């Protein structure tokens, strides 16, 4: 979600959240309020994620499918960055990787650090999954990662989860 201080009145969900230039940023969804009304913190679904959902619906999907990463990862903090030889904390450290993962197909391994997808930084597992979801299934995305101190680039094909991924590896 995008957090906003824009007023979202009860019954106003689904309205446009726009920037100062009138560009669509998100779709207003909810408000967290103590006293009711529009006083509180508003939340909107980012416009690029909504666009992916709409594309899938137009193609006949009845449920939204996110691309499957097939990885378990963690945020790189300062101590991890130092141990990995990174100049600063950045990226998602891959701790587990399913053999059928599109990332494994590209050559990533446990211990690698995913830095960006399609030019956008990925600094938490949640951010990684959002970026994948906003890109959608069926696309190829540019990936930048570090492995054994060397920077690598490649393209990962975004696909849905296999029919029966193992329960111990989550994306």
C-alpha cells in the first residue's frame, strides 16, 4: 500500500489518488482512524499493481496471480553487508532457493544478494514481491545481483508458481 494523508471518506474507497501533476498514483482503499471520518492515515493500492490486476482480468483471469520467486530471503542490514563485502546495506539476501525457481534457472544460489529488478531497488523481501507482482506474469525482467563479490546481470522470466511447490520454501 501507499500511505497517504489525503482524506479518504467512508464510501470513498476506489477513488483516484493523484499527484500534483494529476497523474494517477494509486487507488484509495482504506483509512485507519481513531475517531471515524476522514481523519487518519489513508492507504492506496499503487497504480502499477492495479494495472497488472486489470490486465489479468481482461485476459479472463478470475483471481490475481503473482509471479513466483521460489526463494526465501532477508533484508541486508549493516552487519550482513559488511560480511558480504557490500559497501552499504542493500538488497535481499537469498537464504533458500527452490530448484524450479526462475531465479535458480538464471543461476542464483543461496547466499547471493538480489539488488534490483527492472532497474528498481529491492531492499526487503516484501519489496521484491511487490516489484514482481507489479511487473506481472509472462514478462522478462532485468535482474541485478551480487554473487561471491561479483556483480551479475540477467533476465528472469516471471511465471506463476508450479502446481505443487514445497511448503518449506516460500516466496
